[in-house]
C-alpha cells in the first residue's frame, strides 16, 4: 500500500510573541511547542505540517519563576515607598 506524503506549509512571515506578567510563563512554553512541531518530520504524528518561523519574544515584567519572584515584590514595593512596613509583613 502506497502512503501519501504529508503536506507541509510554511507561514510567509516570522512570528513574534509579546506579552507581560504571566506571559513570562506561557510564551516560552508555546514557543517550545512550535519549535518541537517544526522539527517533527514524522508523517505518522503530523500528516499535515504548518511550519511556523519564530523570530523572537518580548516579555515585559515576566512572571517566570514565582518561587523566586514572589518574595521580592514586597521588598521592592517597600523600598520604593509604595507600601509601609505593616503591608510588607
């Protein structure tokens, strides 16, 4: 039995992700997924492929590592005079 070759498409323009806050968590995951799919040439897992050229990402004030970042926010807000010592505790 002859197998049809998978169809491959490619976007004409590169994709750039941008976002802030929680985008620091989900943009890297989405980009990793796209890069993995772009590299997958197995026609059994992807009979039709849309190649997505990625140009980059812009993440402002990204929430990338909550464990490290959460405690720092109160200190920065206190140092800038946005909150008082009662609010920092």
